[in-house]
């Protein structure tokens, strides 16, 4: 195996014997000068093919222990779920779980209703979500609320490859592009669409649409948080309201205050990494 690009000391971009690119995790494989031939393949603990380069940056932000638990969760999911999963799923799930842990530490709790419907419509995905909570607690010593199992289930549903005959009543790519343009107009700055921060934002918007498709929505008991966020980040709030109006006009969908809070959180997260002013 040829190691061609360092991501960090323990993660690198490699080429296998067939010249196929992959991401490899292994202790110290990023130390030597690139490129080089890795002869001791026992150093490699995980390999991932077909990962979008925009997600490479997540390795710099997220602790490797979270990637490891996500790899275990996805291994379990692939044995339980019949649909193929997007090759980026370990990286996007790591980002999802990392953000969930951040929210818990900040005292932000977001709940998802319709547990009964999800349990019956997506029984296998919910079972994986419950397994995930146990693994996160066992390996990371972090306790996430039981309702987070349903959020993880929806993340997996979003990562499942859609059948070719699946037809939506809207073009999600065009909607996301318009949402991006709204954010750019609000902040009077361009957003790099080739950055991993933007790819992460797109992933969360797709997660939002998945809830819409399932006639679900998030609820929150954080009314005080919503009020304080409106006051602390007036630009983000104004931007989220513009997006809300666009959804109303285009999709005949009225996002709740909790969905607006969700939008604000991810607008803030995207713009903090794009060096916007709040």
C-alpha cells in the first residue's frame, strides 16, 4: 500500500495495489515523508473507500475515539440494514455524534417526536440507534438521552442509498442551493461549496428534509435558549427566518420555532468556520 497524503499522524490517504484511493487509519502512518510504501499492513486498523475529500477535515476536528465507535456502529448497521449505506457515513455519523456531545455539554437538548412511528417504520434503524447509545456510553463514557437513538436512526436513513424510483416533489439540490444563496446574501459573503464545512452543512440540511418527508419535526424544551439565541445572534435569526419563508413559499412547509433554532445552530456552525461576522 502506498501512503500519498497525510491527514494527521494516524490517518492518511493511500493507494491500494489496484491504484484505488482510500482513507486509512493506523498508528503513526502519517509520520513519514510522503509518498512512501507501507510494508507493515498490520499497522492499519480501518480503511474507507469512496470518501468525499470534503470530509477529510473532520479528522482534524473530531477525536479518533469517536471515529472508532462510529466504525463499530456502522459495522453493526451493515449487518442489520438491507440498504447500502453512503461511503461517507462513518464520517458524517462521527460529525453528528460529536455535535450531539457538544450540545449535551452546553445544555442544549433537542427532541424528536413521532418515536412510535419511527419505531414501526424503521425498526432496524432504531435498533441500531439504541445499540449506538450503548456503545457511546461504553466506549466514550458519555451518556446521551434515549431520544438520540431516533436521531441516529434518521441519520442512517438519510445515508441509505435511495431506490432509483424514489421521486420527491422537489429538487433537494436546488433547495439547498437557494438556502446557501440566502445565507450568502444575509452575511454578504461567499460560501465555499468545495469545503468540508459546506458538505457538513448540506448533510444537516438533508437531515432536515428527511424529517419533512417523514412528516416529522424536532421539538425542544429550550424556549429560553431560543429566546437567548435570537438576542445573541440576530443576524442568524433573521437569516433563518428568510429560509423559513422560502420553505413556506416553495415547499408549503412552515418550520416550527424548534426547526428555526436548528437552522440557527447550523448557520452559526457553518459561518463560524467561514469567518463570518455574527
